[in-house]
């Protein structure tokens, strides 16, 4: 038996987190069983883990080995949770560990005893059974903690540059730019010679990026934010942005600044604005308010949602090229840093839940299921 973390939305308007005992899985021919030794808490995991729960309403129960935490879901948010009612859902997008069982296929047998990184959901558990093709053996000397975050952040950062190239843009804008993902994106862009405009929310975050060599940094809390953003966009020619904030005015401010920057070099006036297409992809919702778009955007612009997995599927075999680059630069470009390691039971302590749900820049939690 092994423990697995579950998230359940109840008809009563509550969300319940618990640890449940699940049988040790038996792998099919093309599968392996991995003893999970490290799995990160990403913002994308929190959407499933906590849903629309009000974390301030946490009530702890259960036992020391099988804790239970229950939260209220605001009544107006239950409609969005309707499809989840009654489903006990496993959580955790990615992780790393040691292959302890393998199916009969050559691909599965080749991984037996290896330390691997993996993706496929249900990682907040002591054991995970999945296809061998969803695992990659880590380089010699790499630990599970080194490989726990090999997929979501690294492949998202690499994919942003890939989207830029495929859609004909020449530079990027990124928000929440001092995050782990943002720092990786800076290292990629510096190495590959791609101009990157970073939008942060404080002087402290700006310093994080200056220290790793970022050139264009705009602090949205500063009074001259829009002026500095327009200058950076005019200099870089960036017409593509990836926005992790989602709600509020920022996406609209980026499009407005792109339009102003484009018009600086316009040869003639047009009542419809510039003909340069400006695109913002929203890939996160750190701000859950509606997205606000003001006037002054021109008519050549787009705002849309963007997710990693559909893009990787669209890439097809080319996705392996990105995955191999992550392995090659695991301890440099794609090194992840964690501020705290917690056990599965600690992950259900209300005070710790409140801490990792803050999603503070520079703070990243790692669940270590083997930790007592």
C-alpha cells in the first residue's frame, strides 16, 4: 500500500484534502512503478489541489498519518466546481523518483533501478505507475530534487521561445518574471540571443533578475512603469507577451504599450492604428479578476489562453528536442531552487497550505513523499 493525496469537492459546498491508502500498482508491459521522492507544488497544481476553496476557512481533522483538511467554497464559485463534485482527484503534475518495478517491454526494463523524472499527474503520492515513455532517466549524479521540476517550468519557458519563432515574432514580454519559470526564461533568452522584456511587481523582484543578467526590467509598481515599458518595447520590437497574471489591467497595458511603440516608427497616421499584430497569451491566473482591455490598442491585436500540454502535442516529435535540452542543461539553465521541503502529511497542515497558496515569488515548495 502507498499514500496518495486526494482533492474532493462535495455537494455540501466544501473541498476536502485527504491522504488515502492505495494498492501498490502492478505495471503493464509498457509501464513502470516509480517510488516518488520529489514533486513540486506549481501554480498549475494549486488549481486542482485547492480549486475555488477559501483557504482561510481550513478545518483540520483525521489522524496524524491520515490527516484531513476541509475548506468552504464560496457559494458563487460552486458553479465552476460543478463538474468536480463527488470525484476524489489525485494531484501533482510532475515529479522524480526511482523505478522500483518495470513491465516486460525493453523500454520499461531499461529504466528499472534508474532515477527518473516524470509527468502525468497524481504525483503527490508514495508510488506512481505510468508509461515508460512518460519518464526520462536523469543524468548521472542528478538527484530526484534536481529532476522534480524538469517538465512544467522548463518546457513552458522553452515553448514560449518556440511560439515566438513559429508565429513570426522577434522578441518576448513576460509577466511575473522573477518566478522560477521567469528566471529560466531569462537564462534561455540570454543564451539564445532573444530580447526579453520582464515585468515584475517590486524592486526586490527587479534585483533578482538584474543579478542573473536581465537587461529589460519594468516594475509595474513604479510610477513610470508605462513609459519604461514603451521604451523597452520600442527598443526590442517585442510584439508577443506571455502573461501569468491574467486578471486586471496588465494585459491591456501591454497591448497599449506595444501599440504606442509601434506607432513611434510609423511612416503615416492611420485611424485604425498600427498594422503590426500584437499578441498576449494568458497562461496563468495569479489575479482572478476579469481581464480589462482599455482603448488605444489599435485593431491588430489578440488575447488568448495558452497551455503547455496542447502546445507540446502540436509540436509532436519536436517536443523531444526541448526535453533533451532540459536534460543537457539540468543543473544550469533549468536548475530549480526550493525554499522548503515538506512531507505528504505536512502538505495538509493548514499553516503550510496558507504558505504555499500565497504563490510568493522566490518561494517554491517541494513535497518529499519519503520524508517522515
